[in-house]
């Protein structure tokens, strides 16, 4: 099959580290099984984020309105408010997928030990976007990011990179 002549050779996608973030979670709220799967709210109780260009705290009140699909995959729907170290507010949203192989699901279900499961054994990726009215962080309004998530004691953590 011949290649489409309209396609061009372009650079591979590159990323630069933006920040690492730890989100403390409230007790989960199981909304229940609906027509699309089981909806669960993992509410944010706070946390921190830190990188070379920005750092600060994750404010309580956001969360992840996760949908557990019938095949066991989690579809993420997250909204968080971040406050930078210098007092500006950032609205952070992201979707994503968390795919846990069936042989790990029992280990991941135990809240006392699930953070000890090696994140390389599951697929947890996100696509963060930001909104802010703060002039010094306005550049965030125009970037797309990718993130890798993993469990930590008391919550969840992410390594977030900006697509350049």
C-alpha cells in the first residue's frame, strides 16, 4: 500500500518535566453502578506539587469522578485547584486511563498495601490541561501535558510533563 502523499515527516513528540504531584485522598464515595459502569468519587483532601517552573499546594475540594468500566478499566475525570507558592490559582483537569491487569486487581484492592505494587506493572496515564487568569502562569493556558500516575500511601501521585 502506498503512503498518502499528503503526510509529512515531522519531529517525534518531545516532553519536558513540569512537576511531580502528590494528592491526598478522602475516603472514596461509591456512587454505584449506572448504565456506563460503576461511578466512584475519589475526593482530594490536599497535597503538593513541585517542579522547576512552578510549585505549591493541591487544594481540598477537587476530585476524580472515576468510571469503572465493565472490563475493569478505570476512566478518569479529574478536576483540581492548585495554589502556587506565590498565591496564584490554577484549574487543572485531566482524563486518562488506568488499566490494571486482572492478576493484580486483588493486590490493588487492599488499601493497606496497594501503594507497594510496582507502577510498572499497570498502565496509568493522564492528559492534564490548565486554566488560569494569573499573568505569570498564562503560558499554562496554551500547553498540553501528559502524566504517569501511581499509588502512594494515603493517595495518588503523578509525574507531569509538558508536550513541547
